[in-house]
């Protein structure tokens, strides 16, 4: 404890668990595009904060250089990669995929 800070109970630091697929993607992206800032997250991370739980686990990547990234990940992973999917693609393909990765700009 620090001086002047009071608490009733200790709370652990927030350290979310990440999947192996997530780590694999981050490693590929960091190695190939080391200068680029991006946003990548897993949808199941939201389940602990919401009432309506997501039954489907997806990894979503958001950035501007999406086409280059799409081909890079298609070549180096066994995951199902989707580039800027529309509602129909989501309904027919992503919902049926076991390991979907969505890339959006």
C-alpha cells in the first residue's frame, strides 16, 4: 500500500489471457510490419464486461494496409482470413468458421 491510499480489499491487476492464434498473428504482424501501429483484439475479451455473451470467438484486425496484410496472413497461417466482410459473408462464411480472423480498414 502507498501512503494516503486506502482500500478495503486488494484487487488483482487485469491480465487477460490471449490465445495461441492471437499470439501467432501478433508475431507475424510485428515481424513483417514492424513500423506500423494497428489494433487487434479478440471478441471473447468482451464477454467479461457484457450481459450478452458472444458464443463465437473471432480475432479482429483494424488498419489501413489491409490487402497486404490479408495476403501475408493467408500465406503464413492456417486460420480463416476475411478481408472487409459484408453482412452476407459474415452470415454464410464467418459464422461457420472455427477460427475466423477479420481484417477491416
